[in-house]
C-alpha cells in the first residue's frame, strides 16, 4: 500500500463525533475509533481491544472512556487501560494505540503515522476559509471506492467539467481555454481564465443570486494542490469586463471549493469537501441549494472515478497516455511519490 | 486462462446493438464496447480510454464515434482518436484496440485474437439455419457462471435430458438407446436414434402442432460440434415407422438447436442459443411458446452447470471418472486442447 | 487449515435429516450430503458426484439411495454406485467417499477424518443430559462466521456475561468473583461460585418458575471442556444459604448448557447448543421461553465473535495479551494444538 502515513488528514466533520457515541472509520489503512472525552475533546484510538480483539467501537462510552463490549476493559483517550474488571493489577501491556488529533479549519484532523513527527503547524492553511468570518461554508463527506489520487487527478484537470458536469459547471468554453501550470517543491497551481462568455448553469445561477439579472461573465479557476491530497479551487465569475481576470473580483461571486482527500485504504477514500462563498452569506436557503448542487456534481465524479478504479483493478499493469492538460496531475503525483520515498528512506535508516 | 483467442465468437444478437447506444460485454477475457457507426455497421473497441482509463461504454455516441465521458476524447470505429478537445495535435498513441466483427447467420461475431488471422471463411456454416428462408428461428442469450466447456460437455451428452429435463425433453427412452460417436480433426458428431416410443413432453407437443393428433414417434438426436464451442443439435420426431430414422423426415417435425458458446472469461459464459424449425413457420404464437420452453430448459442446464463450476472451484485438483457416454465430450476437449497448444506454439515461435 | 480431523463432531439434529430429503452441510472443511437410507439410518457421503462433479445434494432420494441430478448415477449409503443408467457395467471407480455417522445423545455425529480411527467410544459422555430421562432439553444450531475456537474461548471465560449479556445472564457479581481452573491432559474445568446476591435476570426468572417467589441466590458456573470443542456448562442458582455451593442443589434450579462446536471450515462454525433442565420438565411453555432466551443470548455472542473474526482477518499477525481469566482458554488451546500436532506426526509417519 503506497500511502503517505506521516501527514495530517481530515478524518471527520466535528458534528460526526457526538458526545457519548463511537465513530469507527478507517483512515490511511488504519482502523480507528473516534470519541469525545469528558472535556469534549476528540480522541482517536486503534479500533481493536488489545485483549481479545473486539473492535472498541462495539463497546460503549463511560465517562469519557471506552468500555470494551466483550470483557469490560476500559481505556482512556490516551489508549491506556484504566480498568480491568477481573483483576486489580492492570498489565502494562494493556494499551491500545492512540493517534494525534487536532480540530482546525472546521474539520477534525488525524495523524496516522509516527506521532513524534506530528507537527500541528503542518496542517495546510489553504483551508482557512472553511471557518473564516468573511466566508460561509457548507459541505459533506463522500465515500469513494477509488484510490485517493484518482480524486486529485480529477480536480487538477478541470477539462472534465465539460463532459462529466455538462449540466452544471461544464461548457464548451472550458476546453477552449488553455491552462497555466506552476509549482514549487511543496505545491502545484493550475490556472484557467475564461473571458466574456455565457456562464455555465451553476455559475449563471450564482451570478443571478447576487445581481438579480443575467449577464455574460469572465470566469476564473485556480486549483491549488498541496500533497498528499489537499486541494482548494479558487473559482468564480464576474460580469464580463469588470476586471475580475485582472485582480478586482468585487463585482462578481467568488467560491472556494475545499477538498481534503483522505485515503481509507489504497482502494477507497473519504472525500471531505466544502464550498465557501463570500456573497449572500446569511442566506441559508442558498446554502442548502449549493450543498445539493455540489453533492450532485461530486456524485458524477464518484461515478467516473469508481469506474476508472474498477478498470485499473481489472488490468493493473496497463500504461496510460497523457495530454497537455495532465501537466498539473503529473507534477502532483511526482511530489507525492517523493514523500513516499522519503518515508521509506526514513524507515530504512531508523 | 486457457481460452482459444484466435476464433470467431458470437458476441451479440444484432438487435442488442442499437443505433446511438453503447453495449459493454466481456468476450474471451477482453472487455469490449460495441456500437454502430454512421453506416449502421457494428464496431467493437476495447472498453477503456487510453488516456485515463474510463470505460468508453460510459461515454456517448456522436456521429458514429464514441466520445469518452471523462475528458472528451473521441474515437472512430477503427479505434483511432479523431478529436482531442484540449489540444490540436492528436498524439499518435491516442488509439484503442479495434476488434474485427462480422454479421453472419443472424448473429454478430467478433475475433478476440490476432486480427491478422481473422478469416471470415472460418465462421462455421453449421449455423446457416439461423437466418435461412426455409427455417424459422427464435432464441436468446443466457449468461452462465460456468466455464464454457461445461456447456459443450452438457450438449455432447444428452443422457442428462432424462434427469435435468424430465418434464420436457427427457424420458427413460433416452438412456435406453446407445450413442454413436464419429469425428475428424475439426468436428465431432454424436448420434442417438430412438424408434417407436411415446415421445417426451416437448416433442409430443411439437408433433401435435403439426399433425393435430398424438402418435408414437421415432426420434433422432444428432449433435454436431465444431471447436472451440459451436454446437448444432439436429433433432426431431416423426410418426413411428414413417422412415425418419432411415432418411425421410418429411412426415415429422424437425428442430435445429443452434448453440454458440462464448467465454466471457474462464469462469463465465455468454451462451447464445436458438431453435429453428421448418414446420408451421409463420405461426408466431408457436415461436413464442418454443422460446419460452427452450429458455426454461436452458435454465435447468444453467443451474446444473453453475453448481458444477462452484464445486470445481472449491476443489480445483480433483479427478473425475468418465463413462461410455462421455466419448463425444472427451474427443471435443482434445480438439480444443490442440487449438490452445497451437496458439502457444505460434506465440512462442513469433 | 488447522483443524482436528480425527474427531467426532455433531453435524445435525436428527430432525434436520428428513426421510426423502437431502441435507448439504460443510463439516471440518469437507462438503457432505446427509440423508436417510431405507432403514431410516443416517448416511453421510461426499457431496460431489465422481462422474461430472454435480453436488449429490442437487439430486433426489430413490429407495434409500441418492440419484445424481445430472446423469442419473445412483449411490447407496456406503457411497457405492449401484446404477449407471447408460451402461450395464458399473466401473469400480464409481464411488464417493462415505463418512462414519452415529446417533448419540440426541445428536447426529460424523467423523471427518480417517474412518479407521473412528471409535464410537470417543464420543464425549458429557452430553448425556441432552436425551436423559431426568432432564428436558431444548436447543438449536447457529451458524457463526468465526473460527470455532473463538466460540470455545467465549464459553471458557464467562466474564463476558457482564458485558455481552447484561440483560440476561450478566451482572456485576460475575466479574467480582474469582475463577478456579483445573485440568488434565484431556479436559479443562473452570469454576466460579457466587454466594448470596440478587440473581441476574435470566436466573431470577428461572428461580421464580420453581419457587413462585423472588429470593437472593447462590449461583454456580462449572465449565467443562473436552477438545476439540465440546463444552458443557453446569450452571444454576439456589436460594442463598440452601447449601448449593456445598453440594446440595435440591432447593434450586439446575441448567446444563450443552455446546457442540463444529468447524464448517477454519472461518465458520456450526454451533450446536442445548439447554437441559431438571425442574418443571413437562412445562412446554417454559421450554419455548428458554429456547427463545438462549437463542437471543447466543446471537449476542455471535455478534461479538464475528466482529473479532473480521478484525483478526484484517490483521492476521497481531499478538494479543491475556488476563488471569483467560487461563482456561489458554490450556484448552494447548490441548487442541497437541491434537493437531499428533495428526501431523501420524500423517508424516504413515
């Protein structure tokens, strides 16, 4: 399994981990159980009792600890056994692995790798708009039966909008405009600017929400990638000629599509996504409409990605050919490959 | 996977490949997509875009070509990319494999092996009655979760009719009459003649359709096999003593059961079958009754064959014992083995 | 697959093998078919025709023999072919394996190993109460997707009652009392005595059935294990202080939980269980209530065991840690390991 283990991954929306309940979720090949301790802080443990291997998620919460549902061993948020019903002495080996977690940018993050390397400062700042005052965000999580890199590939080449999302984001204009790709050793950016055209249905509707009338638009797409698989799409439209493609977006509508792509294992993915906007922020009905639209759009992606995954599994050793629009993907995959190789080197020298 | 690749296989009834639609079907271990080009001719391509591996069957037909549903590459019936939306230059590598197809004897045939060896003359003539003026044919395709040779084994030993089809084709008379087996290096024939008996239910009904009365019958079964798995059953009954077993079948009813047995892979099969008759040809109601009867009979075979397949998978290395009635099967399997070995030899010397 | 093959295993309740019917069941990795011969005796054959591998269980009973449903070969209860429809001479190889069976203690037993070693005297006497005049027994069979030793582990450490069966057999009292473990080279016994307490719900109800009033109880649990996986729980309660914990149980209610744990294969198990009692024996309504309660209790165990099996399959090489209450299990597993090693030694020297 070729996964980057030493990285922060979004593992849940905070509301998914409810007081008194247990949430089982596989992250990066590790089976975890999430719960809230007495202080309401999220804790993440290996989802397996060290005694007779029952998943701890089949137990119950007692005072901020997990009671195993088989023989009653009780573990705190650090993974330490604090009660062993049939014997007074708790064996030192009675522990389960604890995983570092952090609440940041409106999401819960977990570090599945070596906990000594877990630096909170490494959580990507590009997701700040998920809980920023100037932005209103709505989102969800989609389980995709496909390798996580198929999702980042998808987002790094928005050409697919024309064919996969023809009734919402796509139009002939997308494929008619070139992309500009730039990168350094920690990020990739793919940009496409589309001046003066009749906007695609989704953006046409957004612009109408703000302006109350239909106009031709200038459209921008800026895809920012940070490995292993954090992607923000800085996207939007403004009335044609209002200056948006030269820096002044004030007359238009800006969206920010946040994508935290977390491997469940190497064949399936928890795809956390949100759409943030800085217009009509208090309009809850608009938030519902956007949530529904974006969920439908990502279901179209899921359908394509799962078909590709199945095809790759059927014929694992086939080569593919690339086009000019794949440049962002290819660089992104090179960065991820570098991280995986560094982990192997670190392990080998440890 | 031990399959004969250099052979013509029935892949569809013509009506299954509709204008403007895509049909995905695995044939002989290859995942194919079938469609009709502008001229209405059937084309068969590998069901995988060479760019990012989406099955082409998830795309759409545009003017006799397939537009990939992911990034919009468009392929013609030869498998050549004729449009690459984001770049003017179409890379030479942008092709998918094309498979030879032919319409013959009322079926669509495909050649999954080396296209240079695809000789239309090799399509077996024994299926001519499927679209012959003097015969009326009705049939369907049944997907069987079993190796294709289990189906040819089944048809080459009709002893099973007594036990598997006891309410239609079977009776004690079948097992009471010996078989006569003959063969050359390209075919096997198994014949059984059953004079003067009360016919089995299916044939009793057929004879009544023609004569309007119930009589004792002479019955013939002539099974013709051509590898890899083409089988015609020349079968029928005539009033006892009317000379049918000595060449004059005119007083009776003749059926011709056509079986084109196409491996999907080595564990499952597309079983194409038809029943042709030369009596009461214009009677559409009779055709419907026959179609229903034969479908029911083949469902009984499917049930037995799938149980045998499951048992063989559970215990792959078990030996079986054979009886005198297996002689046709054993010769047929020897012919198929010869073809497979020839393919290996050809590859090794290529 | 690490299973003890040379042992008697319960394979069915007698009522499950009905005259004229065929019962297919996998036992200890062997696919068997059970039926009754003309004399009504149970016979067990390999569930596979030696000719073309159809499971014999898809055939039909004819006069105490099985007629294969494919080509009509007929086998008697010894596995010998007694009719071969298409030829007079029956080939000597036309036999299927026959397995020794015995009716004993109200169950049908089968010996999946070397038939020359099948000694009826080896059937454990501890199950005698399943059809003893002084006891009334009710029970069933539960299919569990878990290794058989997970079930014996479960029964050898009743600590789990407090957590898995908290609404029936469990209470805080169980985990507050120590166990006493003894063993020889053919058996293990785990005993727990719990004086003077408010009985757990199941036992409270049983005691009320006999006494007509609620009282505090002395409770005993004596678990007897005989490898590979035969377990009897000698359990009950009596009014506190009535002497039950010192030998005189006459004032209380005695239950005898009989557990015959038969591997289907190494990942799944036929779990035969019964509950025998020596009080209110003729009360059929009480039998129904007990059957329903015990079935519900074992469904709770099944749920835990299947979760453990899935976890072990996910991570096959993980170590576990043991507690003092696991002593019985650990000895039991050592005895089973010894039997498996003996079988390997016997085979190697044979």
